[in-house]
C-alpha cells in the first residue's frame, strides 16, 4: 500500500504504507487511511511529529549500529523518510490549509 498526502500549499507526498502509518501515529492521529487534518489541527500535528522524530533520533543514536539491508545498502532512517511530510505540514501550517491523505490501493 502507498499513502499519498496532499495539500494545496505543497506538492503531493507518497510514502510506503507502513512508514505513513507510523508517521501518522507519531503526529497523534489514529492512522486511519483515508483521512485528513483541518487547517487548525496542522500546527499541533506538526509539533507532535517533530517531537517524536527528535525522540527517534536520540534513541537511534544511542543504539546505532551500521544497519545494512540484504543488498548491502544502508537503511534509510525514519527521520529521513519523514522530511517530505514535515515540509508539507510546515507549508500547510503557513498557508493555513487542510492536509488530506489516501491510499493508492
């Protein structure tokens, strides 16, 4: 499953379903797909996500080992995967617009 996040203030963001659900829960949302945040809910969701990402960074730095997947490629951290969504939420908060998401499947 893929989840696409949209808002009028930023380009659409598509994430793998497991990553998207984890980020939604970090934002304080139930993880329901499809769903949306109203414009006045976006700043709080952004703050929750930023705090959770910071906590994730701290815990991963404490236990960081050179993670390598089956293809000998370094693993992409959740912190890096969250960057596009963070930018979308910042743009939505700035322009006071709703954020919606839906699955492609």
